[in-house]
C-alpha cells in the first residue's frame, strides 16, 4: 500500500469523487485487503458513498 500512496503522492490531486473512489479501490485491491471499513467526513463521506455504490456486489454492510 505504501507504493500506491507514494505513486499518488507524486501526482496532482484527484479532481473528482469518482477518481478518488477508484484510487481507494485500487489501493485495497493492490494491498490484497480482504476486509476494510470506510469512514469519511465531508468529502471523504462522498468518496465512501461512491465506493459503496460502485462496489455494491462485493460489500457486506454492517448493521447497528
């Protein structure tokens, strides 16, 4: 995951929520993460929601 961060860190900022969601998906996939929890605040919540919408078939939702 550090390599993914370093690669992204050297580039210009991602301009769209969709691009940020794609980046999160790529980081999780490349790091072979089997389980994760996405929590966001402000723009981060939009990224988490976009990620959830795009990865709907692979999600298990937590219930409270």
